[in-house]
C-alpha cells in the first residue's frame, strides 16, 4: 500500500475552498471517498443518518445497507471505509485555530458546466 500524501489547510482555507467550489450551501459540498471513489454531498451523509462528525471522514456507505466492503475488489457503490480505522487514508488535514486537526476526504472534482 502506498503512502497517501496529506494536504494541510487551515479551517479558514478549507471553508473558503469549499465555498469557492460548491457555493455557500454546505449541504451541497461534495467529497470523494479515498477508497471507493464514491462522491457524496454533505446532504447525502445527513440523509443516510450518519453522525455529523463522520461526514467527509468515513464513507457514506457505512450508513447505507448493502454497501460493499472497503478493501474488497468486488461490489459497486459506496463502501464501509472508516476514516478512523486501521488504515487512515483521508488526504486532507484541516487545522483548527486551537491547533487541533481533523482529517477529511478531498473535495470532489467540479463538473464543467
């Protein structure tokens, strides 16, 4: 398994980038799971019943029945990857003003319009 490069951003930088990419409605912000590459919005995590602390941290598939196993070669759709598990693959480290960090998924690519 290759080492994942970590992008470090302050909370303010991260919030500004999210709004630049997706607009002011945070529920429309979209993220890509680093394991299965499923793209989900914050609204998707909310609709799945995921605890807010897990949004963009663990794949939305953890809260969708029938999702595939994260490290299995078969299956479609979102997986059950947990950002705080044995393999920590979240590529973004957000640094809060108090110095604490939160690791998150990268923003999804924005489709050309």
